[in-house]
């Protein structure tokens, strides 16, 4: 059951769950606020917590609402697409053959069968982007697992609307947003380290931030850089 708190002009959705700690999130594209709280916690305590975080909430709502967004993709020749932060011009090649994606100099070649729909082209490219991250991950894990002293049991790459990544400390697995393949490689590396660090510190506590500063001293620079980059247009319906 979802309840709602009103803090002036800020509405907060509250969900009571079988969890140990309270979690506050602000979601794009409108800055929707959600608090997940333990079942035992009463609404007045949650309200006090939300009020204490009101400045943080409004700051993050402003960032989300003002973040630049990429124009919707039409999948037309010479349309701009990105891989690891570099811009490529799309060229669509229609052939009676299996679909494939190739890079040639600064051109992204998308080979499709005649009459392929825009949705199908999007699906082909999305899978290709997932494959780019999957190919990059073994090197990153081999680098960071011995440094941090943790082991990732498995990773998943998928389309995510509200997060760059997530971590399941119990399963020792991480999930990564397909969109990271479009950003500079150091952005992917930052998110991988961020999620791996949750295997040591499950929440964004002071301990978590201290660990990030110890293992990746420029992590805040990477975070700011990633959050300044345009995000994809989503169907938020």
C-alpha cells in the first residue's frame, strides 16, 4: 500500500516494506519522491525524516528537471548516435541478411532487412549496446575485485529508467544500465566501482563515501560528469 505525505509543495510516496533501513529516492523525469520504510516505522517518524531531507530532495529534483535530454531517435541516415562518449553518424543498410551493427571510422552501420520497423531497429541497437558493456566488464572486474577485495558473482545489463546501476549484496550481483555504453568509459568504471562498493557498505552512508574516496579518490568528479551528460528520452507512461 502506498501512502502520501505532503511537505508544502513536495509530495512524498511512502511504501512500508519488510526492510531494515529507510530509503529515500528521487526519480526522473519529474522528480517524484519515494520513501521505502520498515513495516514497524510509523508515519510521524517518516514525516520527520522526510522534513530533515527536504533540502536534499529539492536539490535533486532541480537537477533532474534541468538535466539535458537527448532528442528522440528516428533511426534515419546521418542521425547522431554515441558509443563510449564518441559521436557516430548512423547509416542504415537494407539487406536480406541477418541484422548486424558495425563501426567504420565515425559511422555506425546498422544492417537490417528491408522494411524493418523503427522499434525493431531500436531493439537491435539496444542489444548491441548491451553487448558492448558485457565485453567491457571482464576487464573491469579483473581490475577492481582484487583492489576492493570483493567478488561479484554475476552481472546483468538491462534498460533502466531511474538508475545507472544497482547491487544485490545478498546475491553479490550488480545490474548496469544499457545507456552506460553511450557514455565515456570512465563513467562505466565509476558505476561498476560504486555498485561493487555496496558489497561492503549496502547504503550510501558516510562509511560508503569514505570507502569510495579511499579506492577511487576522483569518484565525485566522475559522478558529476555522468550526471551532467544528456540522458535518453524515455517513454515514462
